[in-house]
């Protein structure tokens, strides 16, 4: 059993953050030279935790050695570069009060660090004329703490053995304390050799395996207004990647001012949904599929019970108390996918959600009617239908299209088909909503509504109220002016063929031509390749290429239009 394997197994059942804190504090408080190796997957917060505890101990005045240097090996290709970086990055402890003699030495070292950086800017010929070289400067590195990070990301010309040799030198000859941070799983063919060598180099070793709770403690900034709800969400989802947590936090921070004047429950929903969507996007190997989440509905009859993976996803979302993706959620999902949020779309969907909340607050009879259906095996069919009927008529303004479909279905299945249609007709005739509300094709859950009466009556309503669609050219010009667009706009543009783009570009003149080509091409950068909106830019570019192929002058013109991006 190797040194690595032994320590990994011994630590596997432990509270990793608690043990890490204890070990790091011991390491920092001891003046004796030693090597500590910390292994963990990318993103779990090794570097974050190390710096956190180092600064904590420094603030308390509990670090034995008063100099520190941090070096990442990412892209470094020689030991000389590593030595230079160690010397150049050496700093005094943040809180230690230096003596006059120490201040003089610090000034000397600072001058040497600046000189070292200056040498790198010179040509090799000029650099060779200076008697002082970086090996001499490196000789000042002693009796200090050195953190070497990203061993697995070192350049191809920098061998792992040479790095470990340097670490041994720092410990034995220069009396330094060295902490080595790495992801052993990414060492590739060097992994087995590393396991043998690290046993001879490292004095102690631990595996950094934070739980979701511990990761939240590390990664969630406690000063934000949404820290508590964000922490609850990332723990419930089992997220242990600190980078993912910080990305979710960033998304929430960006969305918060957009929802500042809405009910607090709207922003709480946003935090919960963004955490789930970002988890799915950033860790697709661990999280439910994002497209599957978009179509998820807790109350639907699932056909995936025999699919083990999707069954696990369903359990996760059920425990997460995530019911389905509504239109507000869909706007958030689009934002997470794109990497930015459309404030106009976010606020529009949030307004609809807030109206529904207000209506739900006024009367809870619809919820009570459904509970009468779900919560017993009583022989109360007529009572259930009567309660649903009266609750629907009282609360129709807050009922979603998805629930309309559910009510229509249950009335038909339980023997009241005529009343089913009457209720849908009442809803369509009396529900106040914008035209796109009636377009079931515009809903992420539109395919979940299968009742023919709902589909027919909604379609008829939509045809009677929908505005005349802007032309693709008008849409692109409006995007250029307002820097915003809606789902109906992208649906229209997704239907434009290469030939239609060619005709549009050739029939447009002046500044409008520059605007529409620029905005059309940008869609390829705004959306991921797997999304339909990405193809808008692809087809526009293909159309321009065909125009460019027609003549030399058009080739030059197209080059200019592409450069406007």
C-alpha cells in the first residue's frame, strides 16, 4: 500500500474541512521545515481553503515563519522560471511588525525582485551582461512558507520529478515549509511515478473532500442578502465545487437588482432556480440534463420510471421542492445558458409571476380543492369535482395554462366532458393576458398539455389576438436599436433560411445593412452551439459567404461587415 493510498483511505470517513483546518493550523504554527501535500479535484476549493486558513492564522499572529510565497505551475516550463517566481512572489506576513533591520532586508529583497522582473524584459544577450542572476537572488529564499499549486498543469518541459526535487531542496537546504496543491487524477501517465516519489518527499498528506455543507461554508459569501437561501440551495443539490458555487453566486448578484422592486418570493424563486440551472450547465456529468429540467413537471405522469438516471433526477428535484419550470424560470434558464440575463424579459415574466402570487394570496380555495383530490382514498368524486369547479371559477385569473390542461383532463376522465369544455371556454373568454400567453408553442411545457379542447380554444384565441409579426429585417433593426429581444423574435429568426438571408442582405442599403448583418452574426456568439438560436448566426454567415463568392468586390464588402462584430 502506497503512502498516498494509505492516507486517502484513513481520511475517507472524516470531516474533511474540520481535519484540513486542524492540519493547516498545525502546519502554519510550526517553525520546522516540512512538506504538506493536499490533493483534490479541480474546483473543490483547495487553494481557496489554504489561503483562507493562512490569512486567518496571519491575522491572529499564529504563523511561525514570517515570509510567504505562492507559485502556480500552470504553463511553467523550467525550474528556473519556478525559482524566479518563488523569489519574486515572496512577501512578509500581512500582520507582522518588522524591526528596523528586517525593514532594510525587505527593501533589499524588494529591489532584487524588481530587478529580477526587469531582467526578463531584456534580450538574452543583454541579460548575460549583468553579473547578478536569478540563481543568486533565489539564494535569499529560506526559512519561509512556499505554496506550489497546479502541479498537474505544469508545462510539458517541466517534469514532476524536477518539481519534487526542488521541493526537497526548499525543505532540507533552505529550511522552508512547503505546501503542494494538486489534482492527482489529472497527472495522467505520471500518476504512478508520482505516488512512488511523493512518499519520499511529503511529510504529511490529506485528501480534500468537502461535503456540500462544508463547500457552502467555504464558497458562499456571507455578506450578501441572499447568502442563506443560496446556501440552502447548493447544499440541497449536493454541490461541492467551489467554482460552481461562486458562479451561481455571481448569477444571483446580477439578477438581484433586476428584481429589487418585486415581492421577495420572486427573488427567492430566482435563487433556487438559478442554482439548479447553473449546476446543470456547469456540471453536466453530475447534474440533471438542462433540457430535461426545462420539461420537468412534478405532477405529470412520468414514462421514465424504468430509467434509473432520470428516476434519480426526479427524486433530486422532488427533494429540492422544484415543481416545474414556469415562464419566469424559463427566462432565468435562458440567461444561465447565455451567460447574461435579458432584464426586459426577466421583469416581464416576474411581473406575471407576482400577479399570480397576489391572486393566490387572496384565495387559497384552488389549493384546497386539489388537496381534497390528492389527500385521501375517500369515495368523494362528485365532491372533488364540485370543489374544483367552484375554485376554478373563483381563481381563474391565477390558474396557469398547465393547470387548465390538468383540470380539463380530470373532468373528462371522471365523467364530465361537457363541463370540461365549458370551463376551458370560460377561462379563454375571461382571462386577461398578453397575446403570447395563448401561444402554447411558446411554453416550455406546451407538449404537456394534450387536451384537444384546450389546444383548440387556446389556438383560436391566439389567432384572434396575436399582433402582426415584424419581418426578420425589422426584428434585427429593433435589436440593434434596443439591445433586446424576446422569444417570439428568436423564433422568427430561427425560421430564416440562408437564401432568405441573402435576399434580405441584398435588398438592404446603407447603415441598416451594417446593423442587420452585425446583429444576425452575433447570434452565433450569444448562444451555445446546441441551441437553435446559434444557427441564426451560422446561416447568416453562410449567406454572406455565398455573397462574397459572387465577386471580388463583394468579398471585400463581406470582410468589412464581418469585422464590425
